[in-house]
C-alpha cells in the first residue's frame, strides 16, 4: 500500500514524455488520473487508454497551459469528474532557448505564461479543491541548479521560479495538511531530448552516472511524494538528475 489507491490526480502536459510517465505511474499505483494536452489528441487518447487498462478512470483535457482560464477550467473539470482532487503535478512547460539578445518579448511572455503562471494558476485552483493529504508537485529542471550551456537564461529563470512558488505554497498550505515540492529532472530520454540524439553523449557526461534518465525514473520520485512516503516532505527541491548538479 502506497497511499495513492483511490486518490485522484491531474497532470498537466500528460500526453508525452515525463508527464505521460507520471500519469501512468500514478494510475498503476491506484489513482484516477486526468491530464492536459495541448494539440495531439491521438497521443492523448493513447495515454488515456493505458490509464484505463490499469482499471482506473482517466480524463484527457485539451488545454493550453499558457491560458489561465483554460488551466483553471481543467483543474475544476478534473475535480468535478472525479468528485475530488488530491494530487496536482505541474509538468507542462515550453523549452525556448537561445542567446538572450535574440529572444524577443514574445518568447519571454510565452515562457513565463506556461512555465510560471501556468503552475501558479493550477496550484491556486487545486488548493480550492484539496483537503488534508493534498499534494502539489512541480516538475522543475536541472537547469535551475546548474546552467552549463549558454542560451538557457530564460528557461532557467522560469524553472527557478517554481522553487520560490513551492516554498510559499508549503508554508501557506501546510496548516491544511497539503504538501508542495519540486522535482528537478536531469537529462531525460524524451522526444524533445532523446538519449540517442546528436548531443546526448556530451550531455550525459555532465552527470555523475554518465547517462540519461528514463521518464519512469522521474515518475517514481513524483509517485513517492504523492503517496505515504511524502507525508512529511514539503517545501523541498529534489534533484533526480543522475548527479548533474554535483
């Protein structure tokens, strides 16, 4: 028993990569899982089918995480469909990088809208539904700990903002029995950053373990925080990065 059985969860950006791995892990551990996706309805349906194959309920909600109204509606819809909301995983993000002098205001605004405002709005909406035992888990980035490449200033800024938000949530929601934590993945084998990509060997070399993570290795830590093992962990920043930050 891991304490997730019978719980309900919402994972933003849950149709691919780390988000899909988290959604499937939470379902395998016994939660009903809603998730948002932006465009790929076919891929979302595939993830929903896998969730339902575990015997749990699923809900796929199309929502742009840069739209605060859409984010709030997705949270409310998940809570209404499942009758409660116990776990929120803020995973949706955009990865827009380049020299700071070349990134226009439109790129700045899109990054902050999705990577910072989106998690804030989702957390605000979720807090209205959560009771004792609620969990808010945000997926950050190893780049918030150690920025080894040029061109990551904006992305690192957006992911570092999650740390301050999480510490504030932990203090504010702690008296209600709700925890808030950040998980910082290191290089992870996804469509956007494949372990067999052209720069993978160099990127792997920045880690102590010398390899990429599988998405389910990140999901395992999220599941731990969402379950009984996370009852007394709040305001924490947990690196699941293969030693990238050491």
